[in-house]
């Protein structure tokens, strides 16, 4: 019996010994059934907003506006309340009525974030609000995260950083009533808004939470609209990156916020309110915004204005809809050497000009080598509706009261009482217009054209010898002309060149876009089975040389139709030769 007792006591002592050893090694804390509640210290939101990357505070350089955070530990998310530290507003204490617990003294891994939605198990992606004018929506656009941090017993500290950036705008030097301030041209990645209405902090200071992004130089990222309808746009001067945690402040003087003479509507269209506005619109189009829709809401007097046509050439040809609204434009007066002249220079296939009344125009073109001059449009492939012109339109080639040369599209309900002067190709409304001919009439006109070409063809000296020599040297030859195929064949026949002399014929019936669009030469190179870099173009006109360059093909300019200096100035060919025969010494 005594032996048994000793044995039992020994067993008890052994068990106790094991328990004591485990508690000492593992550090169990038996302060309640669950353990010791974890109370965190939160840091990272620095009043010096840009002192340290990632430390910008949501609103005022401290934890103001953050009521609670989500704390993830061991797969469980719990809400912790935020209590600001009076002595140090850059820090806060995080406590909970339903806390996580210390069960031992080992380090733990914690992720915490704000704001959060019930049911979240990880921080959400950055998605800011489009309207941050209310403080709660401004603050609620932020996202602060302490991601996968190691927390030590005795010093459980979480350092929060931002996944958003903050943009602050300080406006100066203005007296007019400010209707709205917006951040514009923003990245929409992650379904973020392209525009943000910022929070008004007072003292002409506006601030907004934005998703981190790159902003290119020239981006119109601040737009101010005044109560009188004026709009001021501030463009980014240099490319920059708005990084997570950073604050970026822009002081913008509105002293230069002139009346631009137009307003930008909610649909992106432009409403012109003055002559200066129309001048500025012309600059926008010619600078590359060629597809904008434009409406006049008043009569326009251009007297004394140095006018540059809207859409000066093919590259910036107008592609939008211009609606004059029946308003009158007076005083359009200018003399030019440019190829395309009028209220509009070049109207694209996609472009429309309508409801414009032009009174007292005085347009004179000294372009002796070509060009298209009209009161409303110089050179048109688009649609012109319900326009009228009075005054005087004068030039050499392709002159019309409303349109100088209408290559395609349509002219509807237009009239002209203007005096129209020119040496050839002159029309009252339009010099050239694509009239739909009856088949028999078209055949008759082709026959007349063929006879005319035979009698009047100016055959370059030695052209056939040049073509045969180039073929003998192994060159592949293609004709690329915007004329239709029948006319091309007639012209070849007039100079005695058989179609078989050429490997390919590309004509106006094979393409949609005229020179200087590169389509015709890209089509020609492809038909020869060659890359553009393997080809060379022989051209006598600036638009053809520019088309070759746009296609990535070197060009030989022939000074046979235009002077060499003019070709050099207008198109800059790689080679400039006096005639076709000179090609044989070059190639």
C-alpha cells in the first residue's frame, strides 16, 4: 500500500513538472479564458504629409476621420475602434469590445485596413469616389493598410501606409465667382473615375484622394468653371507619377483665366460665344482636336482678325460637326499662299458643316500651283448643308463661292451670291462636285476625255526609255494614281505605254482616302509583294511626296509640275531631280 502511494505521488510530481516546464517555455498567459486582449498602437499617418513616403494622413495630417479599422489575425477579421493620442495626433490606440487575444508571447502576423465593409477578409482595391465634395466622401475615398506586419508582445504596433495619393489645389489671383473645380483627365484603371469633384477645405484650397497613376505632360488635369460660364484649364507641365502615400500640391494662378470665347459642354462638345472663341477653336482643331463638335450660339464678327482656316490640311482635316445654328459670320478677310482656304481649309469625309451664313467674305489666294479656295470650305470630302456666302472669293485653281473643290460627300441646300474669280476650274457654289452621271453620259465623257488626252498630252521627254531601262535593271514598277482606272489607262495609252509595262496598277477605285494619306502607296507596295522600306516613290506634287513619307517610303521629287524650291519647302523629298531622265543616274 505504501509502495503504491509513493508511486502515485511520483506520478503527480512528474506531471506537475511537465506542466511547469511547458508554461515557462511557451509563455502561456492565463488572464481570462481566452488570454490577454491585444491593444495596438497605430502609427504611420504623419502630420508632415509628405515627410515620408506612404505616410500622408487622410484629411488633416492625423487620424481624424478614421473611427475604426479591420484587424485580420489567424484568418479572423475583427473591428477595432480608433482613439486619437492627444499628445501625438500622428498616432492612435486601437481597442475592441471583441478583441484578438495574446495566448503566448510569440510574434504574430497582422493585417489591418480602413475603410472596410463587413464580410471583407482582405483590403479592397483602390476605388475612389467621383464626388468628394462632402468631407465623408473625401475621407471615405482613402485606403490605409498595415499589410502582413509582425507584431511583438509588449509593443504591438501597426504602421499604416496609404494605397492612395492626394492632390491638393490652391487657387490664387481670381475675382470672378467660381462655379466648380474638377480634376480631369484621370486614369480609369480599376474602374476609377475620369473626373473628381474635390473637397473644399476653404481658403481657396481644394483636395481629393486619387488612385496612384502616371500623368503625362500636357494633360488637362484641373478644370475651373466660373459662374459667368468661362472655363479655365490647367495642364500638367511635366510628366509625373502620383504615388501611393504621396501628396501633390499645385498652386494655380487664375490671373490668366481669360474668356476663351467658348464653353465645353458635358458631352464634350464646344459652344462658341465670340470671335476670339472661334479663333481659339481653330487653334484647337489645327493642333490635333480635329474631331470635336462645335456650335455657334451668337453672330460672329471676324473683322480685323488674322484668320487661319479650321483644318489646314489632310493631317488636321476637320472630322466633327460644325453647326452655325443659322448665325452669321461677317468680316472673314484674308490673303493667303496656302493650298486650302476658307472658313474651313480641309473637310474630312467624317466632317459636316451646316447652317452657316457667311456675309462679306473677302478671300484671296495667291497659290499659283494648285489649291482649293471657297467661302465656307476650301477642299471637301464631307457634308455641307444649308450654308450661304456673299462677298468675294478669288484664286487661280479650284475656286467656288461655297466650296473650292468637293471631292465626295454632299452639298445640300447651299447658295452663293459671292463674286468668284479664278483662271480655271471656277464655280458659283462649288468648282468641282461629284455629280452622279447616267451610265451613257459617263461613257460619253470618258470618250471626250480620251480624245482630249491624245491631243493635249504633254509627254515627258524620254519617259518610255526610262521605264524600259528600269525594268531591264530589275526594278518592279507600279502606277499609283488617285484617278479612276479608266482615266489612268487612257493616260498611259496617250504616252504609248502598255499596261503590261507595269507590274501593278493602283487607282482611285482601289482606295478610300486620297493623298497625302499613305493608303495608295501602302496598297501599291503590298501589291508588289514588297515592304515599304524596299520601295521608292517618284512624285511631282507635294501631297504625293507627303503620302510616300506617311507610308514610310523615300521619295524622289520631280520639279516638272512645281518649282524645286516649292517641293522642298512643302514636302522635303529625299531626292530632288529636274526631270524623269535624271532618275537613271540616281538609281
